[in-house]
C-alpha cells in the first residue's frame, strides 16, 4: 500500500491481495489515512487480483469511517474481476466506483 497526498484527496494504492492475510494491517492504514486527511480517499485497485469477504469488509468499514469523517471513499481503476465481485455482492451500489473517462464517452 502506498499513500499519496493530493490537494483535496488522498490516493492509496492497494497491492495484489486484499484478504484475511493482509486485511488487519491494511485496515489500520486505511483508517489512519481517513483520520489524517481531507477530501476524497481514493483507493487505486489497479493491481488488485484477489479479494475475499474479509477484504470486502475492510472496504465497507473504511467507507463507513470515511462517511463519519465527512469524506468519500472512491474506488479507482477497478479490474473487471474485482468489479464482478462488487456487482455480485451489490457493493457496487454502496461503494463509489470511479468510471473511467473513456467509458463515459
């Protein structure tokens, strides 16, 4: 995970796995990012290959924490495989997923 500060937003790059083995450390880092910044908290998921129920829980928990801090959690560059998981679980209706500019046109 790498956190980059941007004016009005923070970008966090997530690694290849978000599962039971990686969730504990990542959860704390994401909560720290929510608590220490302002504006949108953007998670770049472009490298994410695998997510399980624990990882989905981390996303939902971070989303709730961001809302409580009057911030938004935004998922960016979501791979198709991960987007399918979000759609099947209907989390794509709860979590904000950034749509690439090319897909809008």
